[in-house]
C-alpha cells in the first residue's frame, strides 16, 4: 500500500510539473524532444543560467509553424516582457522571453533583431547572425538587423562583410555608434588591403630576383661550357 501511495504521489507530482510547462515550451518539446533553446536538454535545462553559458553552437529555436496555431496575444506578452528585460540589461532572460514569443507566433523582423541584439551582447555571434539573416529575409531594409550583423562580423574579424552591413545600415538609418564602428572598420579594411598589396609586391620582387638568379646561373653555365670547348 505504501509503495502504491508513493507511486501515486510521484505520478501526481509529474502531472503537476507538466501542467506548469508553458504552452510555447510544450509545442517546442513536441517538435523536437531532444533540443531546448537554452542549452542541454529539456529535462536538464537551467533556463537563464544555461543561456549565459551556451556557445555559438547552441542556436535558439526558430518559428516553424504554418500560422494555424499562432497565439499572437501570448506572443505579444512574451515580447513585451523580453523588451523590458533587454532594457534592464538582463539579456539572458530576455532571450528566453523572445524565444517564447518567436515560438508562439510568426515573428517579425524586429523581434528577431531584438533577440539577435541580446545574443550579440552575450557574445553568441553565430546565433545572432542567424537571427539577423532571418530578420533580413523578412525585411531587407532592417537597419537594426544589418547593424547587429555588421557588429558580429567585426567581433569575429570578418571586416569586409562588416563594412558592407554597416554601410547599408547607415544608408537606411544613421546611428552614432554604428558610425564610429564603420569608421574603424573602414580603416581596418584599408589596412588589410595595404597589407595585401605589400605582400603581393614582396612576392613579385622575390619571384623577379629568383628569375634573375636563374638567368645569371644559366649564363655562367653557358660561358663555362663555351670555355671548355
């Protein structure tokens, strides 16, 4: 009897835990039981702490619905909560709320760009770039997505790509911080171009000297051969 009561209590506790799971998470768990947006698995997920510890290989899930079960009311609530958290600097928690909103309904370019901003702040550059790519698919003129992607490229040393994104962002919506970064990126690209030209010239000089040495050696060998005759 005691074992039966224990099993019953365990089952009841499990049911309560399942009832506490938000609808957005249940939907994501059904779609992919082995992956969660915050690192680890759904059973071991540590929410905010796990988000802060993730690497660029841990990509938050994207919306994969067809619109038939979208819940825009709950998505808006989650999005607003995410914005409040982002404003307060709690980027890890903001990512969690933005992810909730993204899974609940078809996300806008701005929502994806906002999550990308939080990911960028946590140095999750690959994940941020993916969100920016998705945002720009929805709105090619999203200056925010272009700017964040450009900043990610700067941080990862892709200066030519950064130059393109930051220039495009500035042509759409001027931003002081982006202007500073664009100036630095432009200088870096010029420096890299100069280094390429220098390396090319040095290689050409090396090849020319080598060709002259070979020609000189051939001429000496020919003179020696003629003298022997």
